[in-house]
C-alpha cells in the first residue's frame, strides 16, 4: 500500500465519540443541572483567569501570521491547481464568509455591547459613564472585540485545510495538519486526539450560539408581536431554524446556502442604508471613521491588554469581554474554518486571508457604528434598559426609532439567515469528519447532525435555569485545547509552504541545468 493511499479512516470513531459526548452532557444537564453548572462555570472561570494570556497572545499571533502569509511570497499560492478558478462570485463568497462567521455575534451585540460599555466603562480608565469619552471607549471596544483577532482563528484553520484539500488533494480531516511530520502521525493517536478535540469544540460552539440565538429571537418575537417569550416559543424557533437548515444543507452549497447568503448580504446592506438615512447620517459616518482610526491607532496595546497592577479591578472585565470573545471565536474555528476553506476553493492565499479577515470586519464595523450610534443617542431610560438586557437591547433601542418595527423585523430575519448559515457550516464539517473527511457528506449524516445540535442546545437550555451560561462554559472550556491545535496549524502551514517553494526551486534548477540543444545553422549546411 502506498503512502498516499494510507488515508485516515476515523469517521465511525468520531461519530461515536461525539454522540456519546452529547448524550452524557445532555443527561448530566437534565439529571444534575446544578452540579454540571457549578463544575462548568468553575472550570471556565479557572481557565480564563489562569490562561487568559494564552487566548489574548494567541489571537494576536494568529493575526500577525496571517498577515505575513498574505503579503509574503506565499500569498500567491492558490487553494487548488495553479489554473484553478473560484467556484463562487465575489459577492456570494463575501456573503458566505460573513454569514458563517461572526454575523450572528454582530446582530446580537451590535447595539448591546456599545450601550453596555457606555453605561459601564472599565473602571481603571477613569472614564465617567454616559459621557463623550465613554461613547468613544464603548465603540472602540466593540470594534476590538468583533475585529480581526476574532476572525483570525477561523482563517488559521481554514487556510491549512483549504491548502491540504484543494492543493494537495487530501481529505478534510483536521488531523492532516500532521502530514508534514509523516502520514503515520496523522493516522496515529495524536491525529485522533486532534480530530476529537475539533468535533467536540464544534458541537459545543454551535450549540452555545444556537441557544443564544433562540433566546434572542424569543425576545424579539415578544417585542414585535407581543407573544411572551417562553421555552415553547424558543423551542419552536430553534425547530424552525433546524428545519430550514436541513432543507438548505441537503440542497448543497451551490443551491440553498449560497442563495440564502446572497439574500442575507443584501438584507444587511439594506438595513444599514435605511438606518443611515433615517438616523443622524453625518454623525454615524463620522463615528465610523473616527472609531476605525482609534482602533487602528491603538491596535497593539489594545490587542494585548491583560490585567496588570490594577488586576483586582480589571480581571473580571477582561475575562468577561476580550478573553471571552477570543475564546468563543476559537471554539467556532473547527466548523467555520473548514467551511470558509470549502467556499474559497480556487482563490489565492492572499485573497483568502484578506477576504476572511478584513472584508467581514469592515462590514461589522459599519453595523456597530450605525446601530451603536442609535443606541448611544437614546434617552437615559432606554440606555439603562438596553444595558440591562443584551438579548433585547437592539429591539429596546429601535422601539422609538423611525420605522423601528420594520428595522427590527429585518434584524430578526437576518438573525435567522446568519445563524442558518453558521449551523450549516458546522453541520457540513461534523458530517464531513464523520465520513472520513468527505468533501460531500451524505444528506443523511447532515440531517442527523442538525437534529443533534438542536437537541443539545434545547435540552441544556430548558433543563437548567442557567442553561445558556452552561453552554457558554462548555464552549469556552474546549477553546483552550483548540488554541494549541491552531498553533500547530500555523507551524504545519509554514512547513508546507516552505516545502512547496523549495520543490519549485529544485524543479527550476533542474530545468536550467539541462544541456541546451544547439540548432544547426542552415547557412553552414
């Protein structure tokens, strides 16, 4: 058997392990909710407090390495053969990248976070609440938390998977990042451990987001239609998301998901334009560019902010905001990364990195600047109500805004479509890994995983009064081992890129070393 044909076959193992994990977690949440909550939250707090610098520094390293790859000689490497063409148009590609990534986070926190920081700025800054200085601080922190450090985690995994699948014709198992050290390493115990960590992280990350989205949608239904938010309403909403996802995922990327992402991009652009026309347009535009300048100007100090001499006052805030955001993004990497690799087939490394880091962030920043400005311009009563309820903040702020009901309805639709794309990406990755890295997993496996993810999110949310916090803790716990997988991805990428250029240099040297054939001179004859 040749080395190339000794491919890893772990589908049954991964499926069995992940389903067992789901069943145990769900049963523990139903039978021992308080114990599971105490253990989960306690572990999460310990990890974020003890290893906070790993999340912060790691996210910074991810950004630095991605920019190095993009603007070095490696940026011209194509995710596919040298003559490959992108499968999706630029607009569809951007829509897929955006919707599968932090789109739901933007919709959930786009108003809630600026308002919260405006009312409750970090104590050690000395900024007074609800002042112009607090407004600048609030918007800048929102840019930082939803900016390129979060998106870099997706790009790190997506780049190496895309290179392996489409440049080297390997399957989609994450353990293939070990191939530079030998196929036996990828097929061995370490490869199995990497795959298990990734599928566990994926199921935990998407279940957390599904639960949070369900709760947010439940609150929005209450504000829009007066239907009281309840477990039944949340279950119905999650069920609708699951059914639509099954329909979209079984019709393939080129069908349902691509069209849904296109429509979602147009919807979000329309909402931004509408808010820009109805609100204080000049102020919103000024806020966008001013905050973008502040973000870029203080990037290095803000990107590496950790508790120091004022740790007593800073630790809980830093753990609850930047560390939480970056850990959450790392937990999403196992399913967002391979998905954006799949939709970026045929693009260069530079296109992939700039498309998956810079373009989505610029769109998020516009949303945060425009909708955040509406929030900060609200009355003190509205501000305090919005700051007290992150799930309802957007709808509270829009209640008195011109055409607020219509815009709120558009936000609800966007929440649906963004999350359906995210759920589809996790379903695709989980199904692929459970079918030995298949590039086109079966519809049966996709359907099973949509149902499993929805069941885990709903059972834990409804089985415990603190279900969403429990889901978040599980997600963030898996982020710690995942970050080391991402570090390994970087090392693997460097080795493979260097090897590719080394191989090309050897080939060019061999061609130049061939003896030249001298054509006969016809005149001599």
